[in-house]
């Protein structure tokens, strides 16, 4: 039976308009009816609330896109194994969700709306449960990993090398959820900064964000030998194996991490795919991965690295632009794109702060990249929704979704 996506979207809009109260009510219902479930969640629920809403928005927006929905929910189901989620928990969540909708979407609620939501929820739960069961046949719910390398190229930034306790198979460009010992049950996403290696080591680039629990713990309180927990690899901002197009990559700050992994993968391909990388930062000291990229560029003539600095003046802790090797431009990283290109034939990969990504997508389109060939993780739009890679394509086929839809556990 087809899902009644129109009715679902209409009723969801009521929650969207009152999301804080609605999500508070949802968790209140869930925990009141199932007190045991509370211990599966972190002590502070603020980020969790946002994740629930992100996930619900993604589901509602993709009800008519079976492929994206299935991919998103499968990732979500696999990732939920690390919380200890069992099939019966889905029933509890479904009851709390429908009770919340009944209350907040009361003006538009009807038996038909209730049936539509139940059908959609049952489908979503089934996809998540099946994906989790299939995953459990060959992968653990989480991995222990030891911190075996720790560098602090800057006061608030750390480069971590992790050794998982068993094989960790992922694709360059993917990210994982990580829990530091200091904050039990608090998981945060980090992109993996290297392509898979034979030694099974993972590199992460972490900036301590103000008030960030896990990033602060990783940058300021981690020692060699500490242990962290890792969820399964997530995300679909990966190389399109069917494409042999040249690449244009746009990275802002620590957003270089997944793009560096992708460039390392390109270096290992039998077929050459030229890459132009725009690597932006406020100051030269923030271009922490530049030495590695310079080495890659020296060894691979198909790679062109363009550094873009907001301020090219020297600071106490970093040299000025003149002291940097290679092509250095001044300004914000998306603005540098126009001086290059056109990029009609290119696949584009974008990662960094959301405002930078939105601007880079606009500039890439102006430089001729098709929307369906711009790959990025989930990106909040200015209306509180989320942009996917293939969204608003100019009618050139639907492409596939590459949004970080699967970043958000309920
Ligand atoms: N897979 C993912 O989605 C990942 C996302 N990130 C995100 O990347 C960001 C990196 O932060 P930082 O290292 O502090 O970088 P940052 O905030 O210093 O910015 C780096 C670059 O973005 C440009 N930029 C900043 N605001 C802009 C705007 N409004 N318009 C145009 N360009 C702008 C700057 O000019 C600079 O070139 C974080 O928000 C982090 O969450 C990082 C790693 C992975």
C-alpha cells in the first residue's frame, strides 16, 4: 500500500512549528511509559532532541523516495545497535510518536492520519530492525579503539590515531559516531581523515568546539592509551565508483578530513582522475593538513591544491601567506572557485561549516557543476530543513542522495 505522504507531511508541519515542546512531550511520554529506556540516552538531552527532529524530518521528506529512505533507515538501524536498541523498543517509540502527533497536530488529526502514520512508522521500524539484524551477523554493535597517536597542531585541535580492536571496514569519505570514556552514552560524529590502510588505523581531526563535550574531551583530556568506543561507519559522501569524472573538492577547516580520505583513495585508483582541491581557513595556522597535502601533490601531478586564507597576514602562531608553498589565494574558500573552472565535467565534494558549504554549492553550480554531481553530508538549510546532495537538481535525473541523513540517532 502506498504511503499517504501528503497527509503525513501536513500533520508533521504542526510538530515542525512547535518542535521544542513537541519533542519534549515525546520524550516525556516515552520515558513515563518505559522508565528503563531513559538509561539508554545521555544525561543531557539537548543534542538528542535535535537528532530526533532531524531524523523525523528526513523520513517525512523522503517517504516517496524508496531508495533514499531505505538507505537512511538501514544506516540508522545499524547505528542504533550501539545503544542496545531491541525490536520491542520500536513499539514504545511508535506509541509515543503517535501520541505526540495526536496532541500537536490535533487540528488536522483524523483516523486516516493515524493510519497513515502507523503504516509509515511500521515500515520505517521494519527497515531499521532488518538492517540491524543483518548487520549483527558480521559486525559488532560497537568497536573499542585505543588512542595510539595524539598530536595537537593547535591549541584547540587534535589529530588522533585510533586502533580498533577488530577490523573496521569503511569507505573514504565516511564518518563514525564516537563515545569518549569521559562522557558515557554521549556519541558525536567525526569524519575519518584517511583512506583504509592495511594496519587498520583510523585518523581523526577534531576541533574542540566551545561547550562541546566529546570534542573537548578528545582534544584536551585524551592521553595515549585511552580507549574510545566507535559506532559503525556511516554516510554516503563517497566516490561514485561508476564515475571517471575529474573532481573538484572544497574544504573548510576540519572539513578537510573526509576529503583527504577521498583524495588518498583517488591516489590508489588505477585510472587517473584529476583533482582540484580548494582548502580554506581563517589563518595559515589553521591549514593543519597542508604539509600532508603538499606531499601528496608532489607525488601526484593530477592533484592541484589551492590554499585559500581569509587573512594572509602572519600571526604569532602561524606564518603569513607568503611563507606558504604553492597556490595561495585570499578570501573565503567558496569565492576562490570562480577564478578556476569551468567545472562542467566534474564531480564535486564539499565539506566544512554549513554557511561555507551552502556558498560553495552556489559557486560550484555557477562554475557549471550539475547539482546531482555535488556530494556532501547532510546540510541544514536556512529554513531549518536539510539539504541533500541531489536536492533541487536541474532535472538531469534524480542522482542519489548523499546527505548526512544517517547522522542522527533518534
Ligand atoms: N563530514 C562533515 O560534515 C564534517 C563537517 N565538519 C564541519 O566543518 C566545520 C569546520 O570548522 P572549522 O575548522 O572551525 O573551520 P572555520 O569555521 O574556520 O572555516 C573554514 C573555512 O570556511 C570558510 N567560511 C566560514 N564561514 C563562511 C561563510 N559564512 N561563507 C563562506 N565561507 C565561510 C572560511 O573562509 C574558511 O575558509 C565545522 O562546522 C565542522 O562541524 C568538519 C568535518 C567533517
